[in-house]
């Protein structure tokens, strides 16, 4: 499309990269053990770790014309990675608003997209994983944040502003029966859903005593466009 070529002239293909389960998390933890400053001095430690991995990947293909994009909060360009993942045949949409795969379920983290100047055969699109599901996620959601069987960002945001029940996890996501063995650990969930307490717990686990690792919790009003209630 014109937009693709405006972002990266000469693009012939887009490769979407994702992680599942705990393998990326384990590598991230190893990096923190080797250098605690990755946790105490970086605003978004996991995103920064992924960025360092992408630099090494680029160094491995010096002759390839390419450009990386990531879904990080501080990324200069924000793309709809869910759409990219679906178009790449990597996953399908789900009722949760996340993408889902039949092998790992909703425990799929979209990490990067590489716009490259070579033609790569496209993958076949996946069949819907949610089509025959009775709606385990909807029934498990304490905030009733679903409309017509689909996750509703505004209902979810409003519930987060009045309740802390979902502060460190998502009952709807955990309730999905697909890919349960790839479910994130409690520590991993806390890090993603509540940066403040999740990062403090992570520092304690790693024996890091530097106080500059609290971070900020997600702004549940900000990401949905719903004004935060006083």
C-alpha cells in the first residue's frame, strides 16, 4: 500500500515477530540478572530488551534493506499489530480483543514487524479459534466488559477506574482454555498489568535494592480514550 511504502520505501514483505509462553520472559530475566540497570534505569525494560534483540538481528543481515517497527509505548510510529498478525497468518482475532492461536491461545505477545525489501511468500490465513467457543472469557470477566460477545474497551476501562480486581491480571484471558500450558506466570502477568507493583516484586525477586524501579501503572482511561474519573 502507499502507506507501507511511505513508512519504508521499497518494502516487498512484512515479517511479524511474536513471543509465546515464557521463553522471552526467561531471556529477559537473565538479562536483568546480568545488569540490574535494565530494570532500574529503563522506563520500559522489556520493550528495551526486545529493541536490543532487534539491533542484533539487524547486524546479522547487513545487506538487507529493512526497517523495524515495534508496539512499544514510546515507538515513534504506532501500527495496528493485531491486523498485521492476522494478515501475516500468524493468528486470528479473538473475543478478548487480543489475537489468538490454536496452539498458544491468547498467550501471544506481538513484539515487532520488519518491513523488508525482498518478496516472501505469504502464509495462509488461520481459521477462527473462537468460532465454536461458548464464551469462557466473557463469563469470567468480573467487569462484564463484553458487548455482544466481544470485549468492549470502554466498559473495561471504566471498570478499571472503579475497581482493583483486575489490577494484576485478566480473569477473562486466564479463563481461555486454549493454550493453557503457555499461560504467563503470575510474575509475568503482574509486570504487564500493573507496572508499579509488578516491577517492585520483580526487583525483590532479583535482589535489587535500588529504589528507582517503581514505574507507573497503566492509565486505564488514557489508552481507551475514556477520561479518567476523579
